[in-house]
């Protein structure tokens, strides 16, 4: 075990990380964060809308329309962000 611990730094010193690796890592991490953030946002939006409709059923149509518009805006921003991450991975 001690031999492995003394060899590991030498093995890690031989690994060369170029700019493409950092671009790939940044793109992949960014993609994951974007998807998680948009999923959380749309989930919270839908939960709040259902709660509001349960409180005031007569305003259900207006609340639903507003929720759909907000979800579409979140999806649009998510799409643009994913394209930027794709450019970071491929570029």
C-alpha cells in the first residue's frame, strides 16, 4: 500500500491535461447544472400553480396560462444554455 502511495504522484505527474479537456469538463458540468436547474424551476413552478389553483379554482385558467408561458421561457433559456455548452464541448 505504501508503494502505491509513493508511485501515485509520479503517475499523476505524467498525465497531460490540455485545454480541450477543460472545455469538455466545463461543458459537461454546465450541461448537468443547467438540466437540474431547469427541472427544479419547472417543478417548483408547476407545484406553485397547482397550489394556487387549489386555493382559487375560478382563476385556474389564468394561472395555467401564466404557468405555461413561464415554463416555455425557462425551456427557451435552457435550450440556449445547452447550445452554449455544446459549443464548449465541440469547440
